[in-house]
C-alpha cells in the first residue's frame, strides 16, 4: 500500500503487536499516554469501530483546553486504525499501522491534512509532538510491564 505524502512518524516498540494495539484500543491505557509531553486528557467517548467517535478534552501544560473529536474510519485489529480528526481549521486523516518486526512491533503514524499547505507548515511541529507521544507510549509500556 502506498500512502500519500504527509507527516510520518515511526518507531519500533519492543512488545508484541497485540500489546501495542491494546495500548491504543483500551481507553483506560490510552488516557495515560496520549498527547505530547505535559498534556493530560479527559475522555468522554471512545467507540473504536468504523463510524465510531472519539471525543475528549486535551489539557495543555499551560492550562489551555482543546475540545477534540475524531471519527474512526477503519479498524483492523491488530494491524491498522484509520481515523479522521474533525476540525474545520486543522482537519486530517491519520493512519496507524502496527507491523510485526524482529524485536517487536513497528508503529507508524501517517497524518495527511486536508489542506496540503498544513502538511508543510505544521510538519516540524507535528513530528516533534508525535515523537513526544511515542516517548510517553514507551514509558507507559515499560510501566505496565513492571510487576
């Protein structure tokens, strides 16, 4: 499958694909690591199925609040999740793939903004935020693995 140009972040996590997929698909886990460094979330709805909604408030470290709504387009457990970020100013489609590799699972996030100029303008900012998100996920997986 060839993906259109966009913003791509990828990382190998040293856990089985099912464990990594569950860290996203279980909102009780997801709430602990979703978002860049310093952000917290309050989830109001998380319906992981095609056509399902994900609604939450993301709280920034500076006290800012962001009302966020996403719609799940595709869910192929444990290989792929596609969602649409519903925002008139910053709408995008995000494809998450979970691929088995030696040593663990490769998670790839591909984000494609509806406005092509947004892909270019926000690339550096979004890439850094996504890496912070991956760092938080890695820390969550380590914490979860401890007895």
